[in-house]
């Protein structure tokens, strides 16, 4: 009998846990729950004899993998997986997966919550502007980007996108204008929404030179990762260009004083993109099915390490 650990410092909803357990019960697996743990030692103890593990924002590093002598697979319930040490997982012969697309609509809807808030001057009582007719640029046309495009059409916006790894004809087939570069996307858009992962290629890539290409009154939306923003550079740009706004669900570094730009900057108290009941359930149950598919049939469709 396989033994699966659900290790979540920030727990799944009760409905999600129930659904996950039902998947494992049907497969004849034992489920162990570690929620709201406060010490890494608790995680190290819990992983000692499990075959599989589901995590959320929890970190799985070499120390955790060293302690998990029987571990065969770890699944991050969500799209991002930078909290897993992929090289260490590979070295320990552990398959690492994510659950792409399960929280895509949740993140996309948040983008428009932030945009309406920004366009209406953060509800300060003054007259704002509408989204209708504005040009929305989407940087990365994956699961989230496609959902953002779908919703934007409902606002009657003009939608553009750039993705270095998605062919232009695929973008165009979705009814979205494909542009040839990041520079063109920023130059041609009133608003740019970021959906790129944090990789060696993208970290610090959203800088003053790029964001400064936005036209007057431009808005940058970041529901991706903090690491993709060159915060010192963006701070300097916003000080120079008082027409720009920046809205995000990611808290900046402690020394990045974006709060100084009152009326042009907003950040949610914590990462909110996947914080809906639906996304919570979808990602958790998808992770459970992926574990069963891997253990029973060797399916590695969503593997993110090699």
C-alpha cells in the first residue's frame, strides 16, 4: 500500500482534503495529513516513510529529500514549482510535478479585480476610466494568459500577446494579436499583465527600460512572481513617470518602498492568485490523480524535472 503525505503549512480547504482523500482511498492508499506545521523538523519527520507527497507553497529541498527515503513523487498543487529543488529531486530519483491550469481562471479573475481597482483610482471617489477599448498586453500565453485573454474580450478590450515559446499562429487562433517581441508588447499596450515563470532567463527582466515603453497612463499587473521584477529599477521609473501604475498580488522586498506611490500602487497583503475555493479544490484533486497515475501506470505527463 502506497503512503501519501499532504504537507501544507497553509492548508487546503476541508472540501479539498476530503476530495484528495477520496482519490487515495479509491486507490487503496494511506493518506497522512500534516497541516499548519511551524517547524521544518515536523516535515522531516513526516516524510520519512512516505511514497508520495502533495505540497502547496511548502519548500522541498535537499534536506527534505534526504529525509524522504521512500519518496518517489512530489506534486506541487499549483502552477509554480520554484519551491521544489528540481536538481535535488532528480539526484534522489524523485519525480517532481505541478498541476498546470488548475488555478488559471482564479488568477485571471484576480487580474481584472486589480485592473478595475486601478482604473477606478483605487475607489478614492474621483472619476476613473473604463477597460473597454483599452489595449491589454499579455506576457506569456499559457493557461493563465489564455484565461486573461478570454475575460478581456468580455470587457471589449483589444488583446495582444507575446510568448517566446508559443507560436504566433496559436496566439492568433485564439483571437489575440501576436506581437514579435516584449518591446513591441509594451510599446503597443495600455496595460501589460505578466504571466511568466521565474527562471534564469526571466528573473529581473521586467525593468525600467521595458516598462518605460508603456504609453502615458500605462498599468503593469504582476500576478506571476516577484523575482521577475527589477524592483529598484521600477521604483526609479515610477518616481520619474508619475503617470504609471503598478498593481500586484506580491509583496515587494522590505526595502522597496512602493508605498510611497500612493494612488499609483497596490499590493494585496499576501499572494492571492490561487486563493479561491475552486482553485484550491481543483489543484489538490488534480495532484492526487497525478500521483495515482504515476504510481499505477508510470504516467509522467506533468513532470518538471529530468
